[in-house]
RNA sequence: GGCGCUAUCGUCUAGGGGUUAGGACGUGAGAUUCUCAAUCUUAAAACACGGGUUCGAUUCCCGUUAGCGCUACCA
C-alpha cells in the first residue's frame, strides 16, 4: 500500500493552560513522527474547555513552540470551545439511550461526601444516587431551574479492557470507576466527553498521549462503546521526570520549550534529544564497529520511528546530554544555516555586527567548534563580529595582570602595523621572534594577546583569530593594550 | 488508602534463557601546550530484593520494595 494513501490520523491536543512544556512537546513529536512515518495526517486540536484556566496567549505560545521544533500540522488548530454543540448533542444522545443521566447533587454535597468517605477510610466515589431519578422528574427539576450535571452510567460490574500499543493488554474493573461527569452544570463538556467526541468526529486512528491518561482510558473506552463506535489504537507514553525523579514541573527550572530557545538551544538538537527520550530505534542505531548512533536527521527519525521502540518506564530529562546535542548540531551546521539563527540572537541583544557577510560566515566557521550555545555568538564571541565587546575580568586577571605584558603587547601592535604580508604564518613568526627578543615566553604573549583581542581566555588558535580579525583590528586592539584594566 | 504502570552504569538506553551485559552523556586520569568549553587516549560505573520455572536466569512467572501516575462539575 502506498503510504501516502494511508488513512492514519493522529492528533496533538494540548490544553492551553500553560506554555508548551517539554512533556507536551515530546508527545507532539512522537505523534508527528508517527503520522509522518505512516504518511498520515497530523491534526492539531486545542482543548480549551476549561475556560477559567485557558487563554489565547497560551495557544499562541504552543503554536510558536511547535513551529520552532519544526512540527507542521495538516489540519487545525481546532478549538473545542467552538464545538460545544457537538458535545451537547452527544450528551443528549447518551441521555436518550440511557447511558447517561442528570445528577442534581451540588458541589458542596459532593465535597462533603468525599470528605466523610475519606475520613471513614473508604474510597471517595460518587455513589450514583441520582441514577434513580426518572427522566420525567429530571425534566421537571431542570424546568424549575435546578442545576444539574450529566453523568455517565458506568456498569457496576465487569471489566473494561483495551490493548495499549505501548503497554499491552489493559484491564480495569468497572467497580473502580465512578459515574463520571460528562457535561458540567453550565453545559460545558468535561475532558472525557470532548476528547472522545472529537477523536471520533475527526476520525482519529491513533491516540498518542502521556501515560498520565492510562487510568482515564477505561472511562473513554466505555464512552466509545456507549456511542457504538469502535476503538482507536491507544499508545501511552511514559512520562518525563526532573532530576529528582518527580514529574517534570516548573520547580525544575526550564520546563517551557521556548525557554530552551532562549537558552540558545538549536531546534534540531532539541528535537533529536527529545526523540531519544523514551524512544529508541533499537538495533537500527547499531554500527558494526564504533559507537551506536545518537544523531539522527529528521528524515531518519521519521523513517525509523515506530511505537514498538517506546520505553515503558519514565525518563529523567538530562540537561547535560541536551547541551552535548546542542554543541554537536552547532558544530555540524553549515555557517549559512547557522547565520540566521545567530542573527536572531543579535536582534535580541540589539547588536549590529560591523563586518560583512562573507567575513561573518568565515568567522562563524572558525568559532563553531567551540560554541556551546547560540548565546555564545551574542556574548562571548562578540569581539569577532565588531568592535563593541567587553573584557572577561577573570581572563584579564589571569593573563594581563602584569603591566609589562601589556606594554609589550602594545609594542607588538606597532610591529604588526608594519607587516606587509599578513598571514597566519607571518603573524606567528613575528610574535615568536618578538618574544625571543624581549626574553619572554611566547605563551605569555599569546595568552595576553588572546585576551586583548577577544576579551576571552578561551578562543581558537590565536593566529587563526588574528587572521580572522584582520590586520587593522589586531593592530588597533593590541596598541590599546595599556588601556585594559580589570574591573 | 484503592487501582494502574514501571524497575539494566549517576542519567538516556541496547540486549536478551548460556554475552568479557554494548553505546551515549556526564565523571576521573593522561596526552597535546597558545588558551579550552576544542581534540585524542584511557579508566571507573548497572541487570532493585526474595522466591520459583529451568541443566542454566539479568532475561520468563510470582511476591516484596521503591518510584511514578490516576482517583474533580482540570485536561
């Protein structure tokens, strides 16, 4: 079968009650990878039925995060808040078929019963007392303005089963479930109703979501059955944990995807890292000799992805490994691809390079092996792109504390001014001869010059830096060596 | 508490009835010497515990423990 004709349909259905967080991003990524692998559709649906906590800004942020990670969607975004009539209709149908009933218990009553049940050491579960209310009576009470929710009739006994594509066969005793709410008293659907109705309406074939929904699934399975629909494939993803092995949350620091952009992470690195968090290509990553593969292009990820490779256990988010991916990606980029990302960083700090595009490109190439983040290009590396940069205090202290070194560097600047063929070799030759003449170790001069030239203690080979900067800048900066003072 | 899920180096993981249990990140040591956050070499580091099944379990089964999740008129 031609995969492009596949009817596979997968959705990502975030709730806009927060930014796109790491866990959500991975769910989206796995769903997207799965859809692309199958040649199916990837649908975006915003689950904004919690009006109190949802906001349009959050939707914007989520879409921004998705785009940043390079995930495109084929349909949507659909908003549940605009599909309310659909859920109401479904609830009415369920009411009609006896799968649901009106419950007039107030929140206060419910809370009270819950509290006393907990106190008595029993499980707080709705007892279904309003099931017995006849439809006629319910209609009358509604007529009189009484508020009611619509609850689902969960079978008292038996079990609900389904097959999870990740965890295998699942069985939940119905006695563990309560008659959950379908429609709130204001007519807004609850999560269980809206997901099922939408997944059905949107003809989803696979439901890929976090394992925190595993225990909710039997309720939804019951709903599918009551609606006379067949089940989609459920695939639950193990959760992502913080370093302390509790579920990743704000107190673990960066949890919003965009925070990683702000840290100078490149999207491909983040995506590669995320893809391998809770999923593994297995033997496909093996190489006959040498280490297993860790770096995969998007196309490779799409081609290799399968539900079988999804782990069953939770994974701790490892910042160090992400940082490693970032350096790998930054290093491997073609400078022309890196440039726009760097320009974006420059814009953010309102920096204007004073060098031409070609020079900038070769400079990037020089710096790439040492960059750990995009941020380096808008901070530590600024001395390479223009003449506005600051000195690293520690570097100055370490290599320029001695005033005689500063004097020598200034003098060295004069010498460079007179050089006719300015090359990597000639600059080195001159410096070493100069050091010999002054009776100082070349290394001391080199380290000092590095700081004067770049403001940093760490840089590429000094003479490569000199060539990159060009004769004029080198002369100017060296001649100003005496003005350098540690703050 | 009830229900569910899970358990291989510190972390991400491969593997699977008989292996020197493989790789990556990180960490340690060494090399290089013009710096290191670059590079190269190298080392340490794991099958949670207890019972089965079996000639043989890290692998299969059960239990224990631990962790996580769910248990709302949130999603």
